């Protein structure tokens, strides 16, 4: 009887734990109360305010670059922050005081110790070309930045958008330079199956130096030093091991204690579907079912006699 029950209990356990996790996530995703003051205007395409001079309420178009998406804000790592943790509380008043525009805002390094990263950023092509004016927030939107670790497709997409946000947007690009932005599709047309590559590897795989520390993803090299050689990835000793797959490897190494040649020589290539827990759970379910059937058969044989 207990054997028959165990798959059921197992599923019950899964269901309950999942429900608890979802509940916890729901509770976490709440915007700090004070942010509503700002989002009343900055959360929408339009904003309204009372114009004392004209004695009437006006409705206007918000500058699209000043719209903060509250959904991605709540998914970011600063979701618990008030706007005024980083912006002056003088912003609560509208019209905003003119001076605020040019006052420095709180940046990543004001609150975090990212010294090693900052040193790497300084060596990158961008800072070499544009100096400190090329700041962290151009790639890390403080209103939505997050570190994607498990979902490989989302990880690649999210990270490539850090670069494409600017490299595919002539307006943003030309804040920095008067030349036209390079046509990425044609500059990468030597790469076969380009569309597939751009969804499977990050830009930084080819454009940064190869080391196994995460900080080095910030050392963006001149284009002449970008990875051009297929074997850098399509080989047993793939550079992807130290970069793209590092989170998975950390997990796999501690769980399986193996390291070599699982990336591009077995069917997995991307390793994303190699999830230890999914495997374990299906094994358990399979085991329980098999055990149930065996007991069932044995009982029937015994009963017949
Ligand atoms: C009544 C609407 C309204 C409210 C409320 C409001 N803002 Fe604004 N904000 C604007 C508009 C419109 C602009 C565009 C520039 C301007 O008109 O001053 C702006 C500009 C900004 C800018 C960009 C300034 C620059 O040019 O670099 C920041 C940052 C900002 N607001 C932050 C905030 C914060 C933080 C809050 C809440 C504490 C807030 N705002 C509340 C309407 C509003
Ligand atoms: C963790 C710090 C942080 C928090 C929290 C934060 N901001 Fe910002 N915000 C910044 C920084 C830094 C910039 C300047 C970005 C840049 O120069 O690229 C900025 C820029 C802006 C801008 C101008 C857009 C631009 O690209 O210059 C607006 C508008 C704005 N923030 C509104 C808000 C509102 C509204 C909230 C709360 C819902 C908020 N911010 C919360 C750090 C923060
Ligand atoms: C006003 C101070 C402040 C600023 C500015 C700020 N952060 Fe944070 N950041 C925090 C705090 C506090 C946490 C912890 C949040 C939590 O645990 O809920 C955090 C969390 C993080 C995390 C997650 C780390 C972890 O251990 O969970 C990362 C990564 C991060 N910030 C990166 C950045 C980057 C990149 C920038 C610049 C775009 C930035 N931060 C700007 C205060 C700040
Ligand atoms: C040219 C774009 C770019 C600039 C500029 C940039 N970063 Fe990054 N940063 C990235 C990319 C891409 C990653 C890789 C994220 C990943 O793999 O999920 C990253 C990762 C990070 C991480 C997470 C590292 C980890 O593996 O835990 C932090 C923290 C960080 N950056 C902080 C900063 C700070 C601080 C600055 C400014 C001094 C900065 N970044 C400037 C693109 C940039
Ligand atoms: C498979 C490796 C690889 C990937 C992935 C890759 N690149 Fe490149 N990229 C290169 C190489 C190699 C060059 C130099 C091409 C040349 O000069 O012929 C280059 C050139 C460039 C240039 C300079 C173009 C010019 O004409 O000045 C930019 C900008 C660039 N890449 C950005 C990106 C961005 C953004 C992404 C992600 C969406 C990306 N790259 C993904 C390998 C790659
Ligand atoms: C805010 C805009 C912006 C962002 C974000 C950005 N770039 Fe750039 N990038 C530029 C500009 C502008 C240039 C042109 C530099 C020049 O004129 O010398 C450039 C140049 C380059 C070059 C060519 C360097 C050379 O040797 O000619 C590469 C490669 C490159 N970027 C890769 C990246 C990657 C990878 C990312 C994301 C991790 C990224 N960029 C994010 C604006 C940006
Ligand atoms: C930065 C690492 C990297 C570099 C450099 C690279 N590739 Fe790839 N390539 C990949 C990844 C990852 C995939 C996706 C494999 C998958 O998910 O099926 C892929 C897929 C492919 C595919 C499609 C295979 C299929 O399943 O359809 C071909 C063909 C290919 N690469 C050829 C090349 C050639 C030729 C070069 C050199 C000009 C090259 N690649 C350079 C990482 C790389």
C-alpha cells in the first residue's frame, strides 16, 4: 500500500513545495511604496501635472528614454530600492529643479565594491576611446539589471541586448561617435548560420579575453583580436567552458565531479538540458512506477494461487 501511495505523496510534495515557492516569489515582487510618486509619471507614455500658471491640468508625452518599465524593475536586482536611494529626493517635486539634471547620480561603484571589474572596464575598447564618459550603466540598466544564470536561451538574449541596445540603435550609438554604426549582420557574415550563433553564444565570447574569471568579460578587445577561429569553440577544449558555461560547470563539477569534454562532443552541445534535478526526479518517478508494477504483478500471482 505504501508503495502505491509513494508516487502520489511524491507528487503532492512537489505540488506543495512549488506552491510555496510561487507564493514567496509573489510576495517579494512588490514595489516600494514611495516609487509610486515617480511612476505616476515615469511609468507611462504620458504624464499629467497641474500647471499653476495656467490654472489647469496638462497632459504631455513622456520622453521615451525616461519611461521606467515597472515589470522589468521588479525582475531586477534592485527591485527593493526606492527611486530616491539613487536619485535626489528633490525629484519628488515637479517641475524638477533644473540643477538636478547635471548632478551626478549614484552609480554601481558608489554602493558596491567592483574594483576588479572597474579595472577591466578601463582596459576595454570603449573606455580607451571615450574615457569615463562610457559608464557601467550603458550596459547595466540600474532599473532592470539582473544576472541570468540558469536559462541558457534567456541568458544569451539578455546579455546580447546589453550590446545590441546601443550597437543596433543609431541614436544611442551616435551619442558617442559621428560615424555610422557598423552593420553587425554584414561584419559577421563570415560566420555560417549567424542567426543561430547569435542566439547560442554571447558577443563577449568572441570579443573579450579568455580567462575563467567573470571579471574578464569586461575587457572588450579591439576587433582585430576578436575570436575568428571556429576551433576555439568547436573543439574539446572549447573556450565556452570558461565563459558561457561557467555557471553550469560549477554546478556540474560539484555534483558529478567531472569536467572534461561534455560540451561540444556529446549530443548536448549547450548543456542547458543537462539538469541534475530533472534527471533525478524522472529517475525517481520511473523507479516508483516500476516498483509499483512489480508489486502489483507479484500480488496478482500470489492471489491466483
Ligand atoms: C509630474 C510628473 C513627474 C513626477 C511625479 C516625477 N517626474 Fe521625473 N521627470 C518628469 C518629466 C516630464 C521629465 C523630463 C524632464 C523635465 O521635464 O524636467 C522628468 C525627468 C526626470 C529625470 C531625468 C532628468 C535628466 O534630464 O537627466 C529623472 C532622473 C527623474 N525625472 C526622476 C524622477 C524621480 C526619482 C521621481 C520621483 C521621486 C520623479 N522623477 C517624479 C516628470 C515627473
Ligand atoms: C540603483 C540605483 C537607481 C535606482 C534604484 C533608480 N535609478 Fe533611475 N537612474 C540611475 C542612474 C545611475 C541613472 C543614469 C543612467 C545613465 O546615465 O545612463 C538613472 C537614470 C534615470 C532616468 C533618466 C533616464 C536616463 O537614461 O538618463 C530616469 C527618468 C530615472 N532614472 C528614473 C527612476 C525612477 C522613476 C526610479 C524608481 C522607480 C529609479 N530611477 C530608480 C540609478 C537608479
Ligand atoms: C544605492 C546603492 C546601489 C547602487 C547605486 C547599485 N546597487 Fe546593486 N545592490 C545594492 C544593494 C543594497 C543590493 C542588495 C539587494 C538585495 O539583496 O535585495 C544590490 C544588489 C546587486 C546585485 C545582486 C548581488 C547579490 O548578491 O544579490 C548586483 C549584481 C548588483 N547590485 C549590481 C549593481 C550594478 C551593476 C549597479 C550599477 C548599474 C548597481 N548594482 C548599483 C545597492 C546598490
Ligand atoms: C560594454 C558593456 C559593459 C560595461 C560597460 C560594463 N559591463 Fe558589467 N557586464 C557586462 C556583461 C556582458 C556581463 C556578463 C553578464 C553575464 O554573463 O550574465 C557583465 C557582468 C557584470 C557583473 C556580474 C559578474 C558576475 O559574473 O557575477 C557585474 C557585477 C558587473 N558586470 C558590474 C559592472 C560595473 C561595476 C561596471 C562599470 C565599472 C560594468 N559592469 C561595466 C557588460 C558590461
Ligand atoms: C563567433 C565570434 C563572434 C561573435 C559571437 C560576435 N562577434 Fe563581433 N566580431 C567578431 C570578429 C572576428 C570581428 C572582426 C571582423 C572583421 O574585422 O572582419 C567582429 C567585429 C565586430 C565589430 C566591429 C565591426 C566593424 O566593422 O567595426 C563590432 C562592433 C562587433 N563585432 C560587435 C559584436 C556584437 C555586438 C556581437 C553580439 C551581438 C558580436 N559582435 C558577436 C567575432 C564575433
Ligand atoms: C552605449 C553604446 C555602446 C554599448 C552599450 C556597447 N558599445 Fe561597443 N562600441 C560603441 C561605439 C560608439 C563604438 C565605436 C568606437 C570607435 O568609434 O572607436 C564601439 C565599438 C565596439 C567594437 C569595435 C572596436 C574596434 O576595434 O573598432 C566592438 C568589438 C564592440 N564595440 C563590442 C561591444 C560589445 C561586445 C558590447 C556589449 C558587451 C558593446 N560593444 C556595448 C558603443 C557601444
Ligand atoms: C564562440 C564560440 C563559437 C565560435 C567561434 C564558432 N561557433 Fe559555431 N556554434 C557555436 C555554438 C554554441 C553553436 C550552437 C550549437 C547548438 O546549439 O546546436 C554553433 C553552431 C554551429 C553550426 C550549426 C550546427 C548545427 O547544429 O546546426 C555550424 C555549422 C557552425 N557552428 C560552424 C561554425 C564555423 C564554421 C565557425 C567558424 C567560422 C564557428 N562555427 C565558430 C559556437 C561557436
